[in-house]
């Protein structure tokens, strides 16, 4: 599988890392990751679409190889991420794009399609996220993301990821190993921990209500696809069904054998995206 090109951009005085695939002259396809993840989660999907798209996979501020904020309460919010995304696209010279967003990345795409990027996002994919979240799932997420784990070695760290992210539905040892290697950072004492600023999760725990955004969803006009893991506890079936009747009247596809959130890395899931983006 080809490897992405790494780029580092200065936006609003902060450094952002972007993994970029494909021909820079091709139509743009943005893939934005979830709350505690990085843009490298999309490696399999990005490599697939790189034959005809310029694929952009940023690391959100405070994650992966992007910088950390000195003002977390201001910078680690959906409102700030919208400004960062707009700035990144401006630095890359991208005017129009399609958007695939997993969890938080889907909420971000929805807000942008309803506001600053209205008319510029051609097609929107929201992967296991909606305008309203199951509060019980939010509590589950709060529990694991606000407790920053550390491990003696990479093997133990990978075992942890396999347990926590089992609902993703990764199929191969290679994918789990890549997830571990792109999710780890080494602490000063040599132990392995997660590749995000702990303050990101403290801010999320205090501001999960920011994800109640039905009014913004109603303003989305571009064709929209909602993917829901059949076993997801974050996007409830009734919310997903309501999304097919309101706003852009999204197309809904339920992904069997997955919880929160489908990894978009197997032929059946990729085929759904192929059809929608075509």
C-alpha cells in the first residue's frame, strides 16, 4: 500500500499535520477522524480513493502530529475546529471538496456544510454520528477518554487498542499494528501513551452538549450519506431514521457487524462510499 505525503501547515498561529494522497490536481476528498483518533485511521480508504482524488486527512489540533493548544477551552471545540478546517483548506488551495467524517469528523463536516463551507462541500458522509447523541454512550466515551492510559511497551498498547476499538471492525493484524504505531507517543519515562493532548478530552467531557445540533443539520443542503454501525450505541436507530426525514433527507446505510464506528476499510463498506461519491 502506498504511503501518504506528510505536510505541516501554519493556520491561525498553530501547526497542523496533514496526510495527503493522490494527485494535487485531482478533485479533493477530505477525510476527518473521530474525537480521540488521527488522520492515519483512513490509510486504507485514502489509498483506495487516491487513484482519482486528492485525499486530505488532517490531524485535528491536539491529536497525532498536529500541535497542542495553550488555550484548550477555546481551541478544543467544534467552533474552533471549523475555523481550523477552513484555514487548512485555504492553505491547500482547495475550494470545493467531498467530505467523509467519522464521529466528530462527521459532526464537523455537517457544521461546515451548513455554514462556512455551504455550497463548497459537494457530498457529505457522516460515519456513525448524528445531530443528537445517546447520553449513555457519551458517558461511556467520557469514561475512557478522560483516563489517559500508559503502557510498558507497544505490545501492551496494541492489546489495549484492540479491546477499546473492537467495534471498529478491523480485519487484519496489519491494520491493528498500523493503528497502534500511528496512535502512540512515548512519555518522558519511556512508557507508551496515546497520541493526543489530555486536555482535549477534559474539554469534551465538559462540552458534549455542543453536539446537539439539529438546527444546523436542517440547514445542510448537499447530498448526505449516514452510515450507522448496527451495534452502535452513539447514533441511535431512531435518530438515524429521523435524519432521513429532516434537513438533507440523508440516505441511511446500516453496517452489519460494527459498533461505533465502522472503520471504512473493507470492500463492502468502501463499495457503499464508491456508489455515493460517484
